[in-house]
C-alpha cells in the first residue's frame, strides 16, 4: 500500500519533529519539515505532498493562510491547519481557503491521525464538475502546444515535477505535475488510481486484482483507490 505523503509546516522545529515521529508510527511518509511559508510553497511545488499540516503562525514574511492560498493556486492539496489561535478573524481567513480540517493546539496523536484520515478520504471523493471536451491542448514549451484527442490518452504518470502523458501512439513529457494536468483536464473519463497514475476509464480492457490493463499496458492500482475506481465501472459478477 502506497504511503500518504505529508508536509509539516510548523514554526517550532521541535514540535514539527514530534509530529513527524507520530506520523511515521502510523506509516505516513513525511516529505518535509519547514518553519516558513516560503519554504512550504517551494516544497509543495517540488515534492508534491498528498496533504499539508499547516501552522497558521509562521516565521517569515507570510503566514500559513497566505502560504496555503499560494499553494492552492497551483494545485489542490488538502490542508489541515494547526493553531492555538481561536479568534474569529483568523478563523474566517482560514475558512476561505476551504481547509480539510482545523486542529487547535494542543492536540493528541489520535486527533491528528483521525483528522488526516478524514481529510485524505474526503478529498479523494469530492465530486467535481467535469468537462466532456473531445480534445485538449497541452503546453510543451513556452508557446508550443500539442493537440491530443481525449480518447487517445491512455494514462497520466507522475515523474516528480513532470508528467508523462501516454497516448495510443507515443508518450509526451510535460513540465507540469500530474496533479496539475489532471485538474486542468477535468474530464469525466479520467480517474486517479494510484498516487502516480491517472487512467482513462474508457481505455481499460481488463482488471486483474490490483492491475489495470490498457491493451498491452499495465498500471498498478493503489489499494486505497480500488473501491472508488470499481464503483465507477460497470461490473457484472
């Protein structure tokens, strides 16, 4: 089972390290510890965590809420705010970023793990309005775009800050993250089946356990995505 990756943004490093130790006990992957909003934005863009634990009060020029706003402009990542501030003004600012959860300090390990579980699960199943376009234009360079038919795309594969778009004829590499392309694609036929893969449901030719076959291509489905993916397919038993 693939680990959920978490970025911890906390102005007190000793607190961040304690949180990291708790997450590792529950087999969650910590992709970074940082104390400033600037660092958080950089790590979110380069390491692409599945979820962010964001302290509101941070060292540096921007606070956690402002950092979250900038991160969310690039791509959607569930964010749980960690704070000992309970004033209404701060809460209203945070609420505008649609956080996955809001934990007041101090919190215990069980509260933290429960909040992460709920946030990640809900984010994966949020219904979104999807497009039914037949073609898309994907940018390869500054002003160079490639027109690709939706029906020709087999899957998207994450490659760190890049994304491979596999079609029936060839594979293209784009300098955007997989999640960014997936969100921009926003099409009813595509679903995330693994932290590193998005597949075209209409190109699936067979299922074998957690293996999805797209003709002669094979994609391994993450166990945490399996039930949701199967719910989208017409399966006769």
